[in-house]
């Protein structure tokens, strides 16, 4: 029997300031709610530019507390207004000197459920993230939301299969992967890795990418955001590679059990044989 969840994601261009960027996402969220959406996610550090194209101390100004900072508080109000679960990626300030690339998860009634901190931090040209972020230290939580079990994996994390599997073992039905990835670096992997992860772990993935270029570098964020199902098939069309879009899709969570019974990957795992995977 179908268990349909109407889900959305937003791929957006940078507006030039935080206030208008948040307002833009609030408007998209209201549009989604009007279409019956019950869960929505935004792109990596959605309320700021992708400042990691440079290494400058001035960009610590984008950081704020989670959950008590202004952006998460505002998104909690939005969740209460729209009745949607919201995945909110921001630059987190825990305390002086402790900064994380984080996503807060807010339930449909505005309750703060918790946060995920990005584990894998890149340090390559155009993606100088180690300058800003400590590696995540909260594991791979899966949140019990009004729509089901939702997890988060952020951008560069997607290249590492271990976290995808942790989320599956914790029962995730839908994983949001907010990103900021550029055309020249890994575009050919974008429509390969997340569908493969969805198949291997047998859940839905929402892959979100920024779109356009921004003032702190020449990274060409290529959009093409999408939802993919547990069979590795795109749910509807992939988004534009040049324009911002609100993507709304119906996800049949009943497919998760169907695929897990058919392919039985979890039954046939061999954790007793995997000790070498965690050796340094």
C-alpha cells in the first residue's frame, strides 16, 4: 500500500545578504506548503554565500548558535506556520573557536528535534572548509518527524559510504544531502553517487545543490537537484543547472519495505567481516 509523503527541496542563487536569502526561502516554503508539502530542505549554509571559496576571518560573521540563533528560531516559526518538517543547514557557532557545518531538523509543529554536524571536511581549491569548520562529533542521528524518519548528510560527506550506511541502519527513510558543489570539480559524480547510495541503503535521498556563481570565487554551482528512490531512479525530473527552483515530489515510503524485501541487502550484510574498514 502506498505511503505517500509530499517532499520538497530548494536550490537557490545567493541574493547578496542574509535577510533577503532567508526571506526567499520562507516564500518558497510557503509555496510548497500551499502545494501540500510536508517536509522541505534547503541547501548547504543556506542563509549565507558559500564563503569557503576563500580563507578569510571576516566570514566567521555568518556563524550563529543552533538551536538558539536567529535563523533556526525563525525557521521554527515557519514550521509552525506551514505545518512542515524543515531541514535547515547553517554555519554553527557552539562556543568561541568551535564552529561546525550543521543542519538543524525542525518538526512540523516547530519543535527543534536536533542537529547533524558534517563529518568530512574538505580542504581543496575553492572548498577551504577546514579553515572554518571542525569535523562533526554527533554521529549520524535519524530524527523521528511528522513524516517519518529523516536523516542528513552534508555535501562532501556524500563521497563516504560509511555515513550513508549508518543512517540506513538507524532506520532512515529519507536523507537530505544539502550541498554546494561546482561544475568543474565533480559534476559527473553528482548523478552517480546519491542514486548509488539510495540503492545500497534502500531509502530516499534529496540531493540539493546551489546554483550560479557568487562574489567570493568562480565556483559554478550547477544545481541539478533531485529526489532519488530506493531503486536508484529519479523521482520526476532533475532540476535546472542554471536557475533556482522549488522541487516538489511525492515519495512512496512503501517502496522502502518492498525493495528491502526484494533485494535483502540488510539481511546479507557481514559486519563480522568488516573490522578492517575502521582501522586507521
